C-alpha cells in the first residue's frame, strides 16, 4: 500500500510504524534474523570454548567478551542500516528485498558503526550526568543513523544533520524513542518469561540447554522480532522532519514527474 508523504502527528507516526512492520513482517524479520543468528553462533561457540577450559580468568574471559561486544555493536548497526533501507523503500513505494537492503550497506558499514557507537556514547554519558542530558541528546541525535544511511554524508555530518532536522522537535523524537522502547521492553519481558517457563518445564529436566544458552537464545529472539520497531519509527521521523523542514514531499513529487532530477536522499535514487 503506497504511503502519502505528509506531516504526521505523533499518533500517526506510531500507527504507521506498526502498520509497516506488520505488512512487511517477513522482510524486517529476515533482515534481522541473518546477522543476529550469526552473532548467536559466535556467542555460543565462545561460551563453549571458555567453559571447556574450566574456570577462565584474565585474557581468556576479557578477549572473548570484547569480541562479542564489538560483534554485537557491528551486528546491531548493520541490522539498523538494512532496516532503514527497507523502511525507506516501503515508505517511498519502491521495490525492495532483504538482499537489496544488505547490498547497499557495503560502502557505509564503517560509517554506520561509527555513528551508532558515537550516539550510544553521547547518550550514555548524558545519562550519567543526571539523566536529563542523556534524554535530550537521545532526541537531538536520534535520527543520525537514518541520515548517514540515506544520505551521502560522513559520520560527523550525520550528527549535525540530526541536530538540524530535530531542532524544535527534540521532544517528539524522545517520545517516539521512549514509547517504542517501552513496547520493546514489555514484549521482551513477556518473551523472556515464556522462555524461562519453557526452559524449566522442558529443557531443564531433559538436560538439553543451560541457563546461559537459553538466555542467549532469548536475547537473539528479542533482537530479531522486536529490534526493527524503533528503527522503523526513527526512519519515519527522519522523513517526517524532512517533509516539515525541507518540503521533501514536493521534492519527491517533482522527481517522480521528472526522473532526471535526483533527490538528495540516497534511498530515493537507489
């Protein structure tokens, strides 16, 4: 179903987020499942390697933990980038696929990881500074990843771009991020509770899986099923702010009438 580019209310943004996710469930779950499944295999293999050595200390624990930490950052960044491409294609009524979304990441992977790390660091430091600065920076830099993914800009420029687009709308980005985050946490809690019941009733008595393994599997399922929600919402916020501040809807319409005119958004030209 084609979407009409126009300014959206907060309720319409959230409604569009879940509508796009529901209508394209296999696309977004497929995008999220591939990298997260690879990450799960890495976590389980490293956990098995450490466990086979008995009580591990020092570098035997630190190095695998660092490796898993970096891999988690890389995977979450790549998934968010591919999801952003998918949302853009769906929202602009363009053909898309899992392969098409991943194929466009190659030249942007390091920039996306850099921006993701930088935003996480800024927001994290902000939360350490009495929480309020972290919440504010969450809104200010909340659409930096959609910006670096969909536009031909550097990581530093993506932060400036997000700051510019969210000027006067920081609260809006904060509310969208927090509401989708609360939804994700609530669903994750329910899934985790279900897995605990299943583990105690079936796997524990059968001796099939350890508690750590079940936890890793649960975290992966949460990432696969719920990870796309916030990414979808923030991509829609990115386009909504462009419509409000840059008349992107008119720019898009003109480009459709005259294909020789390219848009500034990479997603629109790919």
